C-alpha cells in the first residue's frame, strides 16, 4: 500500500499503441531504470508494470506528499516533478529517436 496523499510522475500505457510503447520501454528497461531510480529522492518509490487501473500498464515514480500543502510544499512538489520529468523525458525520448533511425521517418 502506498502512503497517501502522494504525487507522482507516470508513464501510463493503454490500448494497442500504449502496449507497443511499453514493450519498447520494457525491452530497454536495464538501460532506463537505473537512471530513473538514481534521480529519485529518499522515500520515493518506483513501480514498473501492471497498474491498479484496469487495462493499463504504468511506469511510475511516486512520493508521499504529506499535509500541509502550503506554498513551501507546493514549491518542493513542483521542483521534484520537474526534476523527475526531465530525467524521464531523457530516458524515454530515445525510443522515438531510435524508431526514426530504424524506419527513416517520423515517429508516430
């Protein structure tokens, strides 16, 4: 069970396109996951696999976000989300670039 409330950065995959993307990500998990985990702060968790949402697969970084949600907490949450989001963007963007290199066209 996760601590609540929480904030997180999610790559949530669903449907045929989402399943295909998750398969690509899962095939490169050994390269991507260590970078994602290294960016997490103490107390943050990472999940990779089946979502608790029916029909969806998640790759998620989750951190407890205890109350109070005042201005200081908001600033900290935003900074964490931007930091993790940047690492995730860099971690997953190469999948589209790899698709372009292999197919010679734009990523779908």
